[in-house]
C-alpha cells in the first residue's frame, strides 16, 4: 500500500481544494491509503472527504508562521508515516518543506496551480531555497510549468498534470437545467446572459468585463451580466457599474455552493483574467456546453483553440472582448459549434480518471 498525505491551507470551496478532493477520492482504495491535513480550517470539501472514508485533520493555524501548527503537522505526519507528502498552495508548500516536518522517508511533492506573478521576491526566493527538500513539482498547465522554470526550477523537477473534470453522473435535460438556473437567479427566459464564475479579485480583470458588457448592451436587447463569486474587488466593481449606468443589469450573485448548476443559465461564459493556472470555472463552463470567451494567456490557450473550442481575445482589450461576445450572440451556429467542441475536449482530455492516473504514475515512479 502507498500512503499519501495531502496538505493544503483550507478545504473551502475553491479550485485547488476541489482538485485535491477529486484526486484523494479517486485514488484506488486497494493500492492507496490517504490522509488530508488542512493547516487553517476545514470547509466544504472536508465533509466530502470524510464521506468517502478519508481522514481529515485540521491544524487550526493562527499566524503566518505558527509554531504550534509546525508541531501538529510534524506529529501528524510522523504518526501517518506517508510515502508521499503532497502540498497545495504557497503556505502548505512552505510548511511541508520546513526542517524536520516530513519524515525522512517521505518524498515531497509541491503542487503549483497558477502563474504566480503576484509572488514577491522573498516568496520566490523561498521557493528556490526549498527545492532541496522537494522530490517533485506538479503544474496544472504548461504555462505554470514554464513560469516556474523561468525562476529557476529545473525542468526535471516538474510534471504537468492538467486539472480533471468529473463526468456527468447521469444525463440531464439542458433546457430544464437552464430554466431552473434562471429562475433561481431571477432571470427571464428571453434574457441574453453573459456570465462569470470565480473570485472577484484583481487578477480576473472583471472591470474589463463590465466595460465590455456596457458596450455590448448598446448592440443587443435584454442583455444581462451575472457574476457568481465574491472577493475584495466586489465594492469597486459595483461602483464601476453604477458609474457606467448598468448596475441594474448586473447581478452580483455572491459566493454560491451551487455555482456549477447556476452557470447553466448563461448564454456565454467569459474569463478575462490576466493570469491563471488552469481555470476550473472555464473547464466547468466548457463541460456544460457553454460557448466561452477568454483572455489569450497561455493557460487559457491550452483549453481553447481560437474559433475551434472557444474564442480568445487580447488580455485587457475591452473592445475586442465586446466584439467576441457579440459574435456569439449574432451567430448561433458558431456558438453551438464552439460549445460542442469545447464540451468534447473536456470530456476526452480532462476527465478525473486521466488526472488520477497521471498522479498514480508519478507515485509509482518514486516507490523503491
């Protein structure tokens, strides 16, 4: 049996947490024993993990560096005796590589989920300094791998394993799902809806989307914009919408546990980010057979072939984004063609089974 300990800051309802849960619950039970450590708190995915019979230990971290958390993590890993310790996100990636935290026999795998251009010089220095305590790094896109190679991570350390997306458990009636989602959001059946799902953070460049929507609504009837998610930019975005006199046409839905189901209400999904890893929300939109428009950053290009599985536009160019959205509203044949091809790409190339199998290959390569 191969013993794998996963370490992550929280188990909130977010992208990295979801991918950890899909992997932990997808590993074959006859070959793997799994335990999950959450540094700060549990959350939405802690319940899912426990429902699958996976032990979750919450360490209740209080400060940026919490000596008590270091002790608890060290003790918990020593008791579990893992073959691999796999961490997600900067705080967990740092904690597992602190001196004497992991048992000597454990191989440490750090998972990088984004092109982390936000990191300061000291954080990048820590990443490089801790390479000596790292057995492998996984990146969820080629763009993320290229970023970390550019700051000095050797290519032989990095394995690219794209995010996985669950296959639908049973066939659904798209028209019924759309109607239900629109009723929940207070939308009419004839509204023409542009949607976004994710954190309302600066990197997402949602001000570009609001500007673009303001231009779009001058050329289409019954235009609505739905933003599902919350974050530090919400107040500023609402103020921008008020100043542009389109606040009454924008629905700020806030954080929703049923975000995936509500996205069925959209006619077009937009991701205007200036940097990403491999966007879970973009993959979910494609799996829902929604036509998508996204900024032309490298990770998005790995999912979207322009005019084949979606439309790309130059990041930060609101007028280009408006024209891309208008193309999809004006040309239903194009919208349906892109939606079909996007859904097929996710189903064939980004299923959970592929993601789990790639991790199993990585683990097996490290067993002596």
